[in-house]
C-alpha cells in the first residue's frame, strides 16, 4: 500500500520516470505473487493425488482440496 502513496507523490511532483520504474516493480511483484500461488496449489494437488494413489481410497476433503487447487 505504501507504494501507491509513493507513486502518487512521484506523479504529483512530475517525476514520471521514477513513477514508471515503480509501476514496473509493482507489475513484477504481481507476477511473482501469481507464480507463487500457482506453485503452492500445484504442490497441494500433487500431495493429495499421491495420497489417493498410495492409500487407494478417496476422501471428500481430498476431493475438495484437489478441486480448489485446480480452479
């Protein structure tokens, strides 16, 4: 949230170059966050699929976790 205040101040002061640099940094942070979430859901999905295969059974909670990871 602090970045938005800094961006506002940069724009109000006419410092467009630094504002654009900050926008690029925010974009990269957003991409990293999305990749981290995808990786996390992928790990959850694999763990539950391995559990199902190893125990040769399914539970409702595993099915829900798998469904949430795939959404």
